């Protein structure tokens, strides 16, 4: 062969080398084609895809619903400035001098932040305005309400609930005080239930997340079994494990994504449906509380979790079953 021909062939071979951006475009094109092919395969089996994604949606929506419910309970708690106010009821026959002495003793306690005195007449007026029984209360011969002290403790966190109870016992020992109670003890109990609910969310989310991995792993295992011969042919012509694995990873990712979208739809519809009833109850109690749904950020987080579980489940299934398929 003439030297000029050899040099031309050599120059042609060198000119056909693919650069970095060329390889990047080729990889992007292959990923795009694999994604479209995986989506098309799921669409060709609508019943199986629908059953799988529905199971994933239900598994994801259960802990997500409980999480949003617990978050609403936390927002409800935060709407109260204090949950540890103490109400001290003074005996009806206490004189003004004794009431002043009681106030001084309460203010002298190191655990007390502030003390507010409410006279019987002031309490009756507030009750008439708030209860709507003004006309009926006008016929009372005497004011039945006792003098009251509203006491604000210095420590208000749930961890200091035991100290609040000790302060109540200390106040009850003051002369002329008939009884002392924590006004919002029920809110402390609600906070304890909320903390317990957070732990339940974590446990339930972990269990159902494992269930999602099993569902997707089983679906990918069946897909690998149905495409066994195709995988063998690809390996015979030099296809790598990464090349063979890629379509199944996209399939798991799509199943997790579709399941998470279904779970988000369930959450949005469910909380929208319950929101009207919560508004009616809030209005009966003159409250402005509104039930908060998952929101866009919550739905986006759920979609990310579902996609991640789908990708993880497919990766585990492919890594386990692909080793068993070897060309003969």
C-alpha cells in the first residue's frame, strides 16, 4: 500500500476519535433511550404497573398521613403561648387584706414569673360576656365565683412539667387558697402524645419503607426472569453489568416515582376533604385553627423518598439476581 494511502487511513482513524463531549452526548442519549424504553415497558403492562404503584402509594401514604397529622398537632400546640399557667382559687370569705397577703406570698416564690389577680366581679363580667348567659345570671342573688390568681411559672417547657406540679403543691399550702390547678394540663398530655406519635411515625415509616423495597424488588425480579434470554444475548456481545442493570434501575425508579405521586394525591385529597370539617369545629369554638395539608414541599419530599426507595429496591434486586445469569 502506498505511503500516501496509509497516511490518509491513519489520519482518518485519528479523526474518528470521540472527545469528552461526544461521549457525554452518547451517554445522555443512551440514558434517554433507556428511560423511554423502561417507561414504554411499564405502559405495555398497565394492570401489573397499576397494582404495583397502588401498593407503593398506600405504603407511602400511611406514614406520611401520620406525619402530617403529628405536624398539625405540633402547630396546634404552638398556637398557645403557655401551657403551664396555674389558677389558684381563693376562699370566698377571704378579706381584702388576706388576698393582698396571698398575692405577696405568691410573688415572693422564686418559681413564679408573674401573678395576676381576678376579682369575683371581674370574673363574673368575663363569664357573662363569653358564655352568652347574661340574662340568666342577672337573677342570681350573689356572685358564686371566688377570687382567682393566675400564676405564670418561670419554667414552661414540657421537661419542667414536674416542677410545675411541685409549684402547684406549694401554692396549695398557702393559707386561704382552696385549690390550685394547671390550666392546660391537657395540652401537656397532647404534647406527650405528639412525641410518642413522632416515634410511631419513624417506626411505621421504616417498616413500610422496607415493604416498598420488597414490592419493587419482587417486580424487578420478575422482570429479570422474563428478560433472561435478552440479558444473556447482551452479555454474549460484550454488554457490561452496568449496561444490563440500567433499564431495571429506571424501571424501579419509575415505579417508586409513580407510587409516590399516588401517595401525594391521596394525602392532598384526604386533608382537603377533612379540612372542611375541621373548619366547622374550629368556628364552633371561636378558633382560627386550620388543618394544614402536606403542601408542595411535603409532596416533593415524598416523591424524592419514593423515587429513592424505588431506585434502592431495584439496585438490590438486580445486584442479587444478575449474578446468576451467565452466558453458556
